[in-house]
C-alpha cells in the first residue's frame, strides 16, 4: 500500500481531502411537473399537479424517447458544492439551464483545504487523444504524486499568507494558489440541464454515447444524480431507459 502523505508543518493549519461535498439545498422538482407541462399542449390551462403514475410514466418516457425537451425544464434544484477549483472550471462549461454563485478569493481569505487524490485514483494516461484510458499507477507513483501535491499546496499557501500579511490585496495574493484548493458554490439547474451534465460527466453502462469524464467531476455528478433520482424517479428511469441522452 502507498505510504501516508507527509505531514505538513505543524505551525500551519492545513487540511487534505480526497472527496467532494454535494448537498441538495432546496428544490421544486417532481415528475408531475413534467407531465403537467406537457399536457398543456393538448388540454390547455391547468395549474393542478394531477398525479397518475401509470399515465405519467408513459408520457414521460415518450417525451424522453422522442426528445421533447422543454417539459423537463419546469422544475428547479439548488445544490451546495464544495470541491477543488479545477472541478468548478469544468462545471462552468455547462451554462444553459445552470446558475452559479461561487465564493470569491477577491473578497474573502481562502481556507487552506486542498485536494490530493485517494490511493485508488487511476494516475497514468495511456493511448492517443480521443482513444486513451487511465490505468493504475505504481505505489511509487502514487506516493510521489500525493506527497508532492501536498507539499506544493502547503508552500503555496504559506506564500499566500505572507503576501496577505504584507498588505497585498486578496485578489493579487490568491494568484499563487494552486487549482487543487477547495472552493464552494451554489448551483441551480433543472432536470433537462442536469441530464446534459450527467450525460457528459458520468459513465454508465446504459449510456448510448460513451463519456470519459475526469474522475473528480464525476464524483460531483454521481452525488447530484442520486438526489435527482430520489426527487423524480419516473424521469430518472426514462433517462436511463433511453440511453441517458438528454432530450
């Protein structure tokens, strides 16, 4: 087994993590939202959520299969996410149907919390672009990676603290910090935008279109997916039954 990460300087508060936090903060999301929005096309105005599981299941599957997407937008989920900054840079590639508010290194001092991969994280990329895979590294590679990432983060944070102590503005001092420092944000989406996210940022045996996400953003996607599956089980089942392709 790989050795433990070298301990940081005892005088410097320092936290190492290898996970992400995803919490469902609030929601207004149910399968009946999809069915009600779709039925207005044929029955006209209605403000009541009439739940008929058999009819709703068939309708939702039809909408998903034939890619009638707009009924899946009439719902909302807000997540609190804590993850390394490099994960957020990928998350924010998803713009349609998403809203973000992230903590700012311009206005607050960033905490010394850093991501270092767990010992089971695949390390080595092999193959050519568009046709490569990740495989396990050796114990020596894992030890080297984890120890150097932790050491580099600690040294960078000490420089950051020195700059702040000398009166340098936070927006300037933060430029020394590495991408594996943790940040936090609120992310709000609807079921349709979340399906687009999951189709690209997770792997799944039912997916018609293969995806090769970075493991750390997939960890975020898996936690969001679990919450969504609980809120909208009929929609979630239709998503999987139709190849995990967003309508």
